[in-house]
């Protein structure tokens, strides 16, 4: 039993990405009848899957895959902003393009002058996490004040948004200190990234649950 527990962090880190198959199944099955909000989410899931495949391939050939993260981070925020534009109050939508353009500029400046593309982009990832947490909280506040007659737990957007809130809030401290974590040794580093894998799994389980609820309807 102790042997098994010792390998759990490694198993989580190496195999957590397979959970992406759960929401991707519903993208393949239901894409043609998705409303705009779920169509935009589909492009996020496809992009995340392709990035995961490339990152895994680079890791397999012992190539540093962190430059990929510097590209993926602003792309991810742009796709998530597109998704949340369909969920947030209309008067906030006018800020969406400004948020994306500003973030891309800051991410570029960070990669060129502050954090090498061969290191974890802690500043950009942390700022992205704060922005998405903000999106999530605004959505929940909107739903609580204007439920629209439907039980919130039965809405696919509730589960999808909950996944993003859990993932980005749970990993905010990790994003802030990811480069410093390396100095604590490989064992601690593995445990921390195993925790990240747990939040990663919950993210796509929640998204998959939301898409499954749409599929049932």
C-alpha cells in the first residue's frame, strides 16, 4: 500500500491529461447544435488538447516545453474571454477586447524582458488566474441575482464556470511561486505539481459535466 501511495503523484502528473477526453467527447458529438457560448468553449478545449499533445511530445524528447506555455497563456485568456463574453452582463463586454489586448502586451513584455521563455511565466499565469477568477465571480453574482427561473445547479454554465473558478483559484499560489518551488527539491516539486494535476482533473470533469447536462437536454 505504501508503494502505491508513493507513485500516486507521478501517476497524477503523467496521466491527468487524459481527463480532457471527457469534455472532448461531447464536443465531437454535439458541436453542430452548440449555442455560441458552448461553441466558443469548444475552441478552448480543442486548443488545450493540441497544446497538451505538443507539450507531451516535447517532454518525451527531453525538450524544454515552457516556451509553449508563454504562447498558450495569452491564447488561453483570449479564448476564455470570448467564452465569458456570452455569460457576463452586456455592459462589461466592451472591456473584453481591452483586457485581451492589454494582457497580450504584458505577456509579451514579460517574456522579452522579465522572465525567459525557458522558465515558468509566473507573472502572466498569475495575472491570467486573477482575471478568470474575476470573470467567474461576476458570473456567479449575476446568476444569484438573476437566476432566470431555472435552478442554477441544472445549468451547464454553472458547472463549467465552477471548474474554471476552482482551477484558477486553487492554482494561483502555485503560479506565483512555481519557479521558487524548484529550490525545495524534486520530492516537494512533484507533490506540488500533483496537486496541480488534481485541480486540472476537476476542471475538465466540471466542464465535461456541464457539456453532459447540455447533451441530456
